[in-house]
C-alpha cells in the first residue's frame, strides 16, 4: 500500500464524502429483502450494498458477527468482499471489536491486519478494555502494513457508561494517569498517532457515538486535539441528525467518518434504492458540515 491508512481515508472522504455504510445482514433484514438466512443470502445482500453504496461512501463497514454466525461459508463471503474492495480501492472497516492479550491479540492482528490473511483488510475495530496496551500487536501491525484501527472510546449504549465513565471524578494528570476511562483511551490513541508517520490523520482511530455530546462535556474531553479518524455511529435511524452530529464534533468535522446502517439499508433490496439512500445521506452530511 502506498500511503498510511489515515491518509488514504482522508483522500476517500475528500472525494466521496464522510459517509460509511454498514453492511449488516441481520436475519430480519434478510427476510425483509426476500433473501434466505444463509451464506447465499449474505452474498446477495453484500453484493447489493456494495453495488449501490460504494460510489457514495468513503468506506464500507461489514458487521463481522453477522457473517461469523454462518461459519466458514459466511467468512468466505467476507473474504470475497475484502478482495473485491481491495481491487476496486474501496476502503473497509471490519467491525469485529477484537481485544485480548499477548499471543491471542497478535493472532487477531494477523487475521484482520496481516498482509497474508484472506481476512486482512484496511482497518478493524478494537476493544481496549483489557488495557490500551493490550492492543499493541494490532497497533504495530496496522502501522507496519499501512492499515488502521478504530478503538472503542465513548459509545452511546447505556451500559457503556459503567466502564467508559469510570474515573470521571479524578482530576488526573496528562496521558492515561487520570480522568475517565474514555478520556484515557483518547489520550492513549492521540499519543499512539503522535509516534507514527502520516500527513493528514494517524492510523489509530476512535469510535465515538454521535449522541454522546453531553458526555464529552461531562468527562472533560476535548476532541479538537485528537489526530486520527473518528468513526461515529448514531446518525440517522439511531437518532442523531447531521446537525446534531456536527455539533458534537465541532472542530474535528473533517476527521469524522459517519456510519449509517439501518437508514440506508432500509432502502434495499433494490440497488437503485440503496444508491439513492446512500447519496441522500452523503449529501445531507455534506450540507450540514458546510462542505
């Protein structure tokens, strides 16, 4: 690969806009589309989303669990998607949320970020709740292979507060030594990017929900100092308007990769319908961002 992941993503966002479309073949959605809940159904679903949405999205984000539930046949569909996307220059965020320690984390890194794995792709989501440094094998391999990571930092699910907000009352110091868990994760990701070579955005991204604006204030988090991409779910069907989203991310608008899954996928199974929905979402985001 000729450029660091963050720079390739920045280029894709400049050319196609900030939209990231989720490839989420939920069983009920497969049924609504008239498809079987099988590997063949997954393949047809994935093909339609790719054909309709890739021209209007900076990246596509398959939900790995929904492919894994079909075993090796489901993973084969994922591998075919990754191979096609790589050939076409379409960026992928594998939403796998991997996190472990030692040799197990290295194996996950090899699987999703390795140059010889059929599951190796542009980027993967990671869970840092065994400690940010437990992700080291993935962070290092991503940088080595010009790939990227998106680390869960501040999510909008109610349960997330029980972990991510812990430590909010601590005054703390710089880096990871004080403050809420989410704040420490963001500081660690910022430091990680500062240690790497890139031009526009570092390879270590964050996952921050579009509906967590008040939490950023309450936890004393200033995203304007962050130096990587931010993957933000919550736009559209999950409740956040484009205006809401860019209020949350004021100052880092150009770094935000905005995920939409249900809002776009509801327009299927027609490729034309998916294309219209993706284009409308892309244009809505650009208008709200002022770009």
